C-alpha cells in the first residue's frame, strides 16, 4: 500500500518573502514598454514649467499657461490663446538629423473645422511646407500636416473635444501619415489614418515651436490646449501609436528623479500605473 502523502507544515513567511511579490509586481508595472524605447523628447506639460523630461532640450515658454487636461486634472496641460502664445523647444528635427520621425500630442482646439483658419500644433517650418502639423484652411480646416509641397488632410475636429494626433515623416519611403483618434476611442480601430506622398523637404528651422508656426510671416498660433507632446526618431506604426495614446509615455526609471519635479513625478507614476493594465 502506498504511503499516505505527507503534507509538511509550511514555515512562517519571513518579511522578505512578503515583500518580494509586491516588489516584483511593482517592477513589472514600471518597466518601460518597447513602444516607448525610441522616444527622444517628451514634454508632459504638467505644472508651471514646461520641461523635456526625456531629451532635456532647452524649453522656453512664451505665454502659454497651465490648464486642465483631458481628464479634468488642473495644471496638467498647456493653454494657448490663439494670438501670441507658443513654446520654443531647442530640438532639431531636420531630415539630415532625424530622417524618420513620429511626433504627436493630445490637443483640444477652440476652432472647429468649419471656420477657415491655420493653426499650428507643432512646427519647424521656415517656408516650403516643412515638418508641421495643425489645422489648415487649405485642406478643409481639419487637422492636417505639411508634406513638402502643400498640406495633407484632413480630419474634421470638433471645437472643445480632445484628440490624440500624431504625424510620421518617412524619408526612405517618401511618405507622410497623419493619425487622429478621439479621446473616447484610442484603440487601433478608433484611429483615422491619412497618408500622402512626401516631396523632398528643403529643411526648416533647427528648433521647433509648439503652438505656432515659426515661419516669420504666418505664426498660426494655436487656440486651445496641447498636452503630452512627444517626438520619436522612428516611424511608428498604428499599433505603437495606439499604445502611446492609450497608455501614455512611459519614462525610463533612471530619468525620473533628476529631471522631474516631485509633483510631476507623482502624477506620472499614478498615470502610468493606472494606464498599463489596459494595454
Ligand atoms: Ca500633461
Ligand atoms: Ca498671450
Ligand atoms: Ca523650408
């Protein structure tokens, strides 16, 4: 007859054994997602000073003011008055430096697609339709992007609603793509993707403006809010763009303590940890 199985009494857990599973789950939550690996600049646009928390570029604010973000959190996005506000960033995105690029942000416009206007979300333009995305009357007053010889477009935004907007420039494939999703559906099926041919771009400024076009004669100041602005030095696909829109940008852990103010750090940690399970 086989021996009865023996059930040994478990020894009591030591404090480290209690702690390990908790630490492990915390590590899992905070490991950067692969989709974020090539993000080279990120402005969360939280708090009283706009900061590039990944690329540490020099940022100068010309009048934009903290406002509520798409979740209703105060001082968690930046508002632009449509007249003279913009944020200058010392980031060179010219094609000889960054041939392939994805850049994007959460945006809210006070101007609908029914009013003829031109407004920049972000731009390096110095003439001849350089890298730039915003709203443009030359392409239906919708959300659009420049493509070297004109304006791509466009997506008919509704004034007062939040959208995730990203644009990719692919110098190899000579292609520009605009991705737009409403706040309520940032899954891949929630995105509208508009594709166009990219003419050889003659180059623009070696800096960018967020909320205006730096081309001296136009300005095209943004009227509304901009949040979570990022630049990636690769052409991301729909899956990666949807993941960023849904989960947010995940900051590599070593960058957190030195570059981000404690309040922002707290917000980031809270957002990341809330956002991740859905991805
Ligand atoms: Ca923000
Ligand atoms: Ca102003
Ligand atoms: Ca140019």
